[in-house]
């Protein structure tokens, strides 16, 4: 008698195996999602750091580059003995060793030199505490800063807050008495001896990202003014 074969039984996953597989799949997906989120957060922070650094670097470079022009006078060699109409810094002249969040200066922009510091030849920088940014002065009525000066923002307060802007002047006084025919000054002659002022400015700036306050940066730079200022006179 022919023996009947048992019916074919197809093997598969049990319910427990399926649940374990689903749990492992969910764990892998959660881990992958966490890595992606961490990567996106790191990229966002890196972008904020780069933007903040570039903003501070741009501000420092512009301040240093424009300050170097302070005191430029196109006719400095044509009128010996005359005081430079574009000379001086504010408030450096009043406080040579002080630290300030603003500075004023002047230089000639005339196609043909008129030896007159007009409003459009007076410049400056300041920390705008209300907007938490840096400003550049485009024109002003005097070397000292005033409320009616024309200012323009250098930084975007919606992206970066400038928390500190300090400009510390340095002044090196070099006596020129050795260049005079008479080398002895009278006590009453306050203009004697002639001297050369070699100026420099230390610039320090701090900033913070507006969307991520943990992103903070500081930058510093030192610049020498190209135009030394001559003061005083030889004894008669």
C-alpha cells in the first residue's frame, strides 16, 4: 500500500521574531535620526561661528584700514610751519592713554587740495549701544563726535550683536630739537621743541550670535597711522 506524504509545511517568522526585528529597526532609525540631527546642529553652529567671525573680521579690517588714513594732507610739504588742518584724533588728544568706544578723525579727500577739513572729510567709528552694532561716521561738523553727525551701520543687529568695541590709542612723541639750528628752548615757549607724534590704535571687538548666544568671538588688531603729526617749532 502506497504511503501518503505529509502535507508541506512552509516555515516563517514567528510573532516574537517579527516584534524583535521591528524593535531593532526602530532602534536603528532612531540612532540614525539622532546622528542626522546632531550633524545638522553642528553645521548650524559652524555656520553661526563663521558668520560671527567674518563680521568681526570685516569690522576690524575696515576700522584699521580707514584709521591709517587719519591726518592725510595733500599739501603737507607745501606749507611748512602750518598746522595740519586734518590732524588730531578724538578723544585721543584729550585722553592719550584712555580706552574709548568711539573715535573721530579727519583726512583729505580733495581732488585738488584746499587745506580745509570739510564735513565730508570727518570720519569716525562708534559702538552703537542701542542697536548693539558698530557704526561708521560719514560726515560731521567737528573732529569731536556730535548727535547731528551722519552715521551708517557696519553690522547687522539681526544676525550679530557687538558687545564690546574698544579703541585704545598709543602716542609716541619724538623730539626734533636736534634738527634745529638753536637747540635750547626758553621756559616760556610752550611750542618748543618741535616734535613728531607717531600714533597707533589698538582695536578690540567682541560679538555674539543673536540666535545662539553660546557662539561668542573676540578679535584684536593694532594699526599704525601712516601720517605722523608734527607739532611745535624750533627755538628762535
